[in-house]
C-alpha cells in the first residue's frame, strides 16, 4: 500500500541535518506495515494530479495557519475535498488536522490560551494517551459530519473522525522524545515563549505513546484501502 504524504512544511537544512526529512518521521512512525511512500511539497504548490498516485493520504504539520492567505491553502483544501469524496483513507496531523476541518466546513482559530508544547495527556476513546504536542491554533467548530473521538483539558477537539475514511489528530505522534527535545532547544527565542519551551524540556523524561497512535493510523489506512 502506498501512502501519499502531503508536506505542508519541509524542514530547513539545520533541522534536516539533525532529524532527517520531515516525511521520514512518518515513515518511522508507520514502519512495519509494508507501506511505501511518496511525498509532495504542498507549499511549493506540488499536489498529486491523480488520486491513484497513492492508496491513502496523510497531511503533515506546518508552521503556517490554516486561516492564513498563502497561495497553496486553497488548492490543498480542494484536494482534501476530492480525497474525502473519493472515500480513500485520509489522515491529518496538527496543521493537517486543522486544514481538513476547515476544508470540510469547520473553523480554526488561534487559541487565546496560548501554546501547547511537549508532553500532554489526551483522552482518546476512553483512555489516557500521553503524546507530544506543538500548537497554538485549534479547531473550534466542527464541520458537518465530524465526530470527536479525543480531547484534552487544553484542546476540546483533539482527535476527529469523519465517517470511516478520515481520521485527524491535533498532537504529533511522530514527535518522539528526541524530536521534541530538538525543537524545544532549537526554537528558543522564537514565537513560542522560552518559558513554555523550558517547561517542555523538563518533561522530556515522561513517556509518550506515539507508537500506539502509529498503529492506529496504520490500521486506519489498511482497513480503508481502496
């Protein structure tokens, strides 16, 4: 089964030197299920011409906001609606979670409560699941047909499902401790308050369950393959 990764961000050169390309994080997260991969750089207006180029689709995180007026946002939303109409499996992570909601009629806003960074506990289908997060924007109004399957004290609409084929997560299951630690150190002095980054660093010793979500995502793709 081929997974098409729609990259809403590509790592810059220093980040790639430390972590490898962004799509590699997802390839590791989904390892062991026999998938192959192809990636498109959405910010460069690269999008698949034909949905047959992959059996399932995944939209990554991004430093961009879904509500911002970048020239690649509207074409990506059009592609999301096409994938949704096709019933092919689609997964969104962080920005991907937000842009899917927006494309299908929901609303995304910058959360007045600030940033959620690092270790955070989500309630997903009745169980506590610690994961790494990195966001300020949130889905604040659900699209028609969406159902909430996960939340946290910080983010009400943290995991959403649309029918059988679309599943989206606000947190970053692909961010293991090494990735989260890299960003917590490398991004000091930027948009995220240093105090928030330091608090995330202080929790790096706490376990997260990204591999559990990786299995959920892999099963979602396999269960809904064309």
